[in-house]
């Protein structure tokens, strides 16, 4: 989920959905196009996606990033994008596609979960947020010709995407705050950048960082949050995002403040 420019958004393909506007869509194995959307993707992975997928696969976050992603720093950006690496075959299939089915369906990424709806948001000069949704099935998709009817909100609920949406929105808001170089001359591969990336995309390492370093001596974190992050990856990621705001931008939050 990204901050959108209103003028550019008006030129994007697909239909922008008005609040409460419905669309028709259904994805079923009996449709001839089933699984075609799982090929040759430019699929962004957000921190919550990685936290869920690495647990579903039973591997560490570091191993997941190494095996299944490309980390790309695009021109004009200060924080890298993480993209799912497609298989090295003729069709460039998703690595989790097997026998025409998704092997991580219960933990599929946000972009897959809300497809064919894409979410974004506008920010005005005062920082007020307006969420927007676009209906963008590809031309080959027959799901758009089915009878089931949804709004963007009911589709997210149907796809169990509400937590994903909440977490991805918070991540997009954080990135929207980084409007100037936050690395203090170290560059995007320096210590500050590595620490911020670790907090966002390596929950295993961030949990160790909080527990085993002097983190809890240098920061005020509510006791209930400290207790929850021992086992709850959602709470851990919320703490990580708040800490990145503090670490890079000096923004305080209820979850984490400097000690003293």
C-alpha cells in the first residue's frame, strides 16, 4: 500500500471504486484462468507478509528474505522495497504455486489476498489520509464475469484481509513520513539502514534485539507490550514500526519512548 498522487492515480488502469461501490468477482478452480495470476509478478511484500510467510514455512525471517525475495532500492526512495522472487522457469511462476494451487494460501501476502482490488491512500497537506481502492482484474481474468458481489470492505472481510490491511496501512504511513534522507550520511547500506530494515523485515532478529540487548534499558516500553511480543508477531511488528519512527524521525509513541 502506497501514498498516491491524485493526478497520477486518475491515469492508472482499472476502476477506482467509490466508497460502498460494488463489483462482481469470484475466483474458482473450475475457471480456465485459475492460477494464471500467480505468474510473472511484480509482487511487493510488506513486513507483515514476511512475518506470516516465514512462520508458515517454518523458517527464519533471514532465511525467507535470502531464499524468496529481491531487495531493491528504487531511485528517489530511502527505504528498499522487498519483492517476491519468481521461479526461474519459462512462466516465472510464484515459488508457492504447486499443482495449480497456492501452498501458503492461509498466509498468502496482502497483495494476493486483496486481488483484484488494489489499495492505496492519499495524504493532504495536513497529513489527513483518504483510503482508495481500485478494481483491477487482468484482461484474462474470468472472475470479473461471475455473479458474486462485493464492496472493497466486504471483499477484505471475505478474504480475511483486515489485519493485513491494518498492518500494511501502518507501514505505508511510516514510509510516507520518510521524506528526506534518514541515514545521516551513512547511506542506504549503513548501520542505521540495516537496523531499520532488520526491525521491519526480520522479526526473529528484532525480538532478540529487544530481549537480549540494552533495548529495554534505553527505552520505555509498557509491560503489557513486552509480554505480548514474546509470542505475538503482530504486536512485535507494531513495536518495530513505532521504534523505527523514533529511531529515524524522533517520533514518540505509546509503545516506545526514550528512557529518562
